[in-house]
C-alpha cells in the first residue's frame, strides 16, 4: 500500500479477516435511500409554484440541476472515488447532500428561489453524484459471483428513496404549511434527519483485501459473447464505440422514465381531472410512492435477472416493452386508472432496472479495473436525460395549457417523443459488440499505448 493511498485513508477501510460481505450492501443502502429523496421532488413542485409564483418548468429547475451535477460530479469524481475509497466518498456525499437541503431551507425562508436552485441543485447534486457511485465498484469486488444482484440491491435504495421521502415530505408540508416558512422547515428537518441516517454508511463500509474472492467460488470460463474477461482503463473505455452506444442506451432509457417521474404527481391529477374520479393531492403523492416502489423493485429484480439471461437481453426488454407500455398508457390509460398505474409502474421498473444493470454491463465489457470511474463517466448520460426528460414533458405541458389544452392532451406529444427515444436506444443496444483487444490492459499498461497507438 503506497503512502499516497494511506494518506487518503483507503487502507483504513480494508476489511479484516472474517469480515461479512453482507454488511456492505446496508452501508450502500444508507446512502442511496437518503439521496433517493430526489425522486420525490415532484411533491415540492405545487407548494413552490404557489408560494414563489413560478411555472411548472421553473419548479423543475432544482431537480434538473441536481441531475446534471450528479452526472458531472460522478464523471469528474469517479477516479478520485476509486483512489480515496468508499468511506471518503460517502462522507462527501453526506456533507454535500444535507448541506444542500440546509441551503434550500434558507432560500425558502427568505423567499430566494435562486438559493433553492443552488442548494438543492448544485450543492446537493454533487452529493447525489458522489454518493451514487460511492459503493458501486466496492460491491462488484465483494460480489464477483453476483454483480447484477449486488449493485441492484444497493442502487434499489436510490429508486426506493422516494417511497420514504414522498409521504414523509407530504406530511411535513401538511404540518408546517405550504408557505415559505413551511417549505423551509420541511427542508431543514429532512436535511438533519438524513445526516444522521447517512452516517451509517461510512461507519459500516469496507473494501475486500487484495486478491479476495468468495469461499469456494472460481471465476467462470469466459463464454458470454460480450464478456472478454479483460480489463480496460477508464481513459481508454471512453474511446470505444461500446461506451458511447451504452451511453445512448442509458440516456434514452432514463429520459423516458424521468420525464414521468419528475412530473408524476401533477400528471396523474391532470390525466383524471375531468373524470368522475379525480385524483387528490394526497392520492397523487401516494402515486409517486407507488412509482418509487416499482422503481426500487425493478432495480433489484431486473438486475438480478440479468445475471441469468445477460445484460444485452435484459436491455432488449427494457426498451422494447417500454415502448409497448407507453403506447398502452396513452391509448387506454387515459380512461382507465388501473392501466395508467400499471403502465407507469412498468416504465419506472425498467427505468430503475436500467440504472442497476449498467454497472454489471460495464463490468462485462471493460472489467473491474476502473469500473467505478467508467460508471461515473457514463452517468453524464443521466445529466443529459435529467434535463431533457423534465424539459420535454414540462415545456410541452406548459405550452399546451397556454393554448387551452387540458387533461391527457397535455402529454401526447411528449409521450410520442419518449417512444421514439426508446426505439433509438433499442437499436444502439443491438449494435454493442465485444471491446476490441487493442483497448485491453497488458502488464498494467493500456494496450493502446503498448501497441504504439496515440496515448
């Protein structure tokens, strides 16, 4: 262990002999369940629009900035996280995410919306990104026998965070009020509570000793078409077509899901506003929680299934069946609540499953050498989707409302766009092939350098 690594504190989180690897997923969940609060942002949209007199597009801005910062901080911080270790990353995530909620509380208290955008979006978004990638490579190294299940177990926490945060924040807003003071108090209480909860992560997390593997487990003979068994450095991975094809797959799958998720509460109200059974604000918050449950279940369920049927096949399902689900929601769901909820659940389960499966997909393509850093760079796709999805849905809905449209008519064009994006993602997934041998590392040196290619 080098002095530089020791200085970063990495050696202090190496597991002692006999450490139970099943203590690591709860450490990851402590972080992901907290930062998954971002998926309950739609609960704050109506109170912010009423208290601060902003549009639906404007109230989506903190969430959009947070997702942009998630991708950027994961991309630029991925290599640092690999070097400094998961405990450092989880601590940084705790400080940034909870500070962001505190700054947002101040912004609401003084009626300064820009502070909410800065606090929740910029500062909190950095916490999202560093926290999101903090356990990924550690989990893959602890569970080489079940990488899809391991990352799905942790990442499901991010999808399930709103299952806790949505009803909780709704109750806090009901208790404190929907004015500036009530919104501020809600942000403050959530920030303080999450700080305590997230502290479990740095206390529990450990990394396996060098060369560790599960008792009795032998690495399987490489047989899957996309699995080379070789290692690729992060700087070389981004030069491969496989990286960018997977970037398109993730970006478009996320765009299709996040557009619904960010506007879930207002959307379900709009769809059934002129029916005999309109949806109340409380029921809409419950709908957000149900979607979060689907998001969470998809992360552990579909990613575990990918260990059996393969990553490429599972993404075929996400994208192709996702198209059918969108068509079903639009054609039947606007008059049938059960179909609407079922279709949205399927879309969100694939959205969550896509996130949870992608680290294992990267491991298959590029190996484990710098999979955390590669994953961080791939999450720039999430940044783009985090802007594109809500922007498409909110801008089209706002424009439709200005032109006198209402109900499901506010969402028709945006649904058509999402269907087209899923189709493009399906084609990109079909084009993914094994990584060329020239990108494989040889004797600790990236093969592209060893072969004399430009560094």
